[in-house]
C-alpha cells in the first residue's frame, strides 16, 4: 500500500514510517518542498535501509497515496491541509496530532480548538476525506526502534469502514492491538488524554 506521511521526521511520524515500511508498505514522504522531502527520506533510510521511502512535495504526495498520515505540529494544520484537500478527497486520512502546550508543570491539552479536536479540524479542512484518529498515544521512541509494544490503539473516525481499514493497517506494528473507539467526535477525549500519559 502507498502511505503518505506528512511529518515523517517528527518522533511519532518517523516511528510509524519505519514500522509501516518494514511491513512492506511504500512510504511517500511528504514535505513543503522537494528538498525537505529528500532530506526526510534520507533520515528514514538511515533508520531502515531496506525501506521504500519516496520523497515528494505535499500535494504530489497526497495525490499519489492511498492512505495519508498527518503527523505535523498542531499549529501547522491550517496552512498544510487546505492545499491538499482536493487530492485527499475519498482517501483515508489518519490524524496522529495532539494539541498540547508544554509548561514547567508538564503537558496541558488545548481546549476550544476549531472543530473540537485536531482530527475534526482536519475533516473540516478536507471535507471529502475520510478522517480517522489513531496512534496518538504510542511511545514514539520505542516505535522508532521497532520494539514489540504490547499496546492498544484507539481508533475513531468517520464511518465504520474507515475505522476498520485503519485497524487492519495497525496489524503492521508489532505488539499493537487496535480498538474501535467510535465516531470522530471522540477524538477530543483521546487527544487530550495524551497530556495525562
């Protein structure tokens, strides 16, 4: 399967890219420029030399993929998603974004987000995409080392078929079990729980 990852050099995006590539999926590394995409793909090849990492600019990556994973900082969603909205129409888009603020007392979940949650905001910005939320709470460092995690992933999203497709994809990550967490509105609860974890 062709999986585009936007934010593949961030900790979580990198971990997911390596695991899905190790399972035989083609990873399309999307970035704002071809140069940055090339650099990101090189970084991923250093983690998994045998992985199939194809660098592309964001819109081209969105057009070429079958499934997209958005793993960018939450502040960048408003600028990143709209140019790709048309290319993502009809495709599954997985948000792994947590809107968190970090202070001297630790992480705090953002409230009053546009749309209710980051996943719901992506659905607003790409209204014809099939948006799901998953993987938000996985330990990024352990993912990057492809450790057996013995962890659960909560999957919520627009439609049962979308959730089932994401749950099937999750089997590629060693030791991870996917659980159906219902409609996309539940993303608010799951995203916010990352601050506690």
